[in-house]
C-alpha cells in the first residue's frame, strides 16, 4: 500500500511543462502517460499553432476519470497545456495533462 501511495503522491506533484505552441506541426499528435497498471492516451489536433481538439482515447472508467477529462476543455479554452487540474480528480487530471504534453512533444501521426 505504501508503494501505491508514493506513486500517487509522485503523480500529483509532477510538473506539467508548458509547450511552445508556435513550434507545433499541423496534424494529430498522440501521447500517453502511464502510472500504475494503466496508460492514459490522448490525441491532440493542431492547426496553425492552435489546439483545435483533444480526444481522450484511453482513460479509466470512473466518476473521477470522467471529471478529470474537464482538463481538456481548459487546455482548449486557454490554449496552453499547463492548466490547473480538476478539483476532486487531481491524479487523473495530472495523468491526462502529462499525456497531452507528451502528445504535443511528438510528431504528428500519419
């Protein structure tokens, strides 16, 4: 149990690094983040240095996971990836934000 608690603390305190949107290539970018036995996967559509859509491809099936998907709306609205987490769903919000960061750092999928 101590290992699981340490992992949760690590994810909750993890830094989400901002990405320079002016350097983003147009297209769909996929990214994921794994913690525990689950991988969170997103696809981010970029056009003209703006995020136009974020699709959550893999997320846990729980009330908190659904709440955490609210971070995608924050990212779209604020046009930045280092937004505040959804209160009450901190860990999953952080996992999704890290997946978004990883997607934005990747090359578009063909």
